C-alpha cells in the first residue's frame, strides 16, 4: 500500500468537518501515489462536478507552450513581437507613480521565456484603486488584469484586448522583475496566433483530447450546467451563479484563469506531468517547466515571494518549492492554486499528485481547509 488507510480515514474526517461547519458546501479531493488513487466526494457535489479552476489554468497554458516549443513552432528566447507586433518597441515607466508618458525605451524585446516566467515587465497591481496612474488607466480598459476575481464576460476579444493593452507602458524592464498573472494572458494570445486557432481549440487538440479531458474548457455547455455549482466568495456570498459568466463562451479565452475542469480531468493533466510528460511532453520539457527560474534578487523583492511564499520559486506557469516551510512543502514539489477554491501540486520525490476542488474562494496559505488538506495528504503516505 502506498497510502495509509488510517491516514485516509483521518483525511476524510478532516475534510468532512470543513463541509459540516459550512466552510464550503462540498468538495472533491484526489490523492494518487504510485498507481493507487483515493477520491473523496463530500457534500453537495459529485465526482464529475465541474469547477472554475481560475489560476490552475496557468500550468495548462504553459504546457501548451512547451508542446509548441517541442514542435519547433516556437522557441523560448524568440521575441514575441514577431507574432504580437502590438508589443514591439515597448516603453517602460520611470516609476510606478509616474504619469503614463514618463517612460524610457525597453532595453530589449519581450520573449516567450519572459511570458512563461511572468517577467514580461507587466502584471497585476495589488493596491487600492487609483494608487498609480497606470493602474487607473488599466482599469478603464477593462482587460481583467488579475488584481481581482476573474470576470470572463468582461474582456474583449483577443485582438482588441491586445490593442488596448499595448497602449499601456510596461511597469519595469523585460526580465527585471516577477509580476503575477498578466504574462499568462498575453501568452494565451501568442499561442492562439502561433497555432492559427483559438486558445481553446489549440488546448483541445494538443492537450485535452490526447489526455481524455472531456469536461475542460473555457465555458460549460448548456447540457452540462447541472454539474456546475454556484461559486461563493470568501465571505460566503454568491460570486457566480450556475447561469453566470462561465455558462457561455467568452470573447476572450483567458490563459491566466479562464478554464473550468473536473477533478478527474485535471488529475489526467497532473499525472501527465508527474510521468515526465508522457504522452504529451518530453522529460526535459517537464524538468524545465518545473524548475525555479527566479533570480535571488527576484526572490527577495518581488510579488508574493518575500512573505508567505518565501520558500517558493516560479517555473513555467507553476510555483516550485525550494525549501521546507510546512510539513508538506518538500523541495521539488510544484503546482498552483485557483483563487475560487481549488488547489493542486505534484511531488515527484514522493511519486504523489493531489488536488482539492471546492467552489468557495480562499487564499491558499490563509485557508484552514487548504492547510488541513495538504497536511492530511502527507500524513496519509505509507512508506
């Protein structure tokens, strides 16, 4: 046995307590290790419930990019303005508080590697509205730049999205800093143009169909809406109803947070990575994707890293654990979470993949449910 029956019972009891106390109406949890799979379905959900996975979209988008790199369609250090001419000749703000015309030329073009590592020079701005001129300008453009919960019905179609985005200067020089989210949205547009398809069509052809991910996409078809639950905010209020923003195709298929999926679908994707890419990617591609690409200066200064995630780095669309900050945070573990209530990581050293699907928003390291889930997963391992 690779999983302890006693530990799995404790895990079930812990998760059930969070459902019983109203933390979330229901959840699906999966633990797979060395070919053994354990699934928990608790509360007002089913195993095939479709969840809004938000930022767990980012690893999928990155994986598609690596498929195209292996095919020779893209190269990691190619400048993106060959396919995204709107991003040629970028200007860079002299400071975050500078007016939009107080800029200098970018030192170099943005590359595919910059997009994959979130170092394109632009990202979500987590500050009170109107703190910075560029923040106010971005809000007026209605691009959904990751400084709040996703609104898939709001952004315009990709070409118009990019045209509007290109009117903004960069926040810093390409490659200089790690800034969350927006690189994944730009990456999605790049991948669509590289394949000549929509992002959803490209994902379906290269990832979803080969892996049997039949319920993953950028909206839920009407015939499957009965499997889409209500999405709740952290305060328990309704964020998105069943017939809400994911019930119809969006104009902009967001590579940073637009997908819906099921536990079994995402398990297929996670298992592919844990198997070193088979049958989608090569071992070197997965190793590159799941390595930490941040510099020591970026670790010390940028984004989430100096605080709750100081023992984490960033690969291509995934967080990578670089040190131990919890009993379950083992070096080499990688994955990411979704702000509307989902969490996934692979641990190659333990031959483990695990994921949690709920419909209640939470920030991972502030969520007792997330912490209890991951502590329970690791306490259930049987050597």
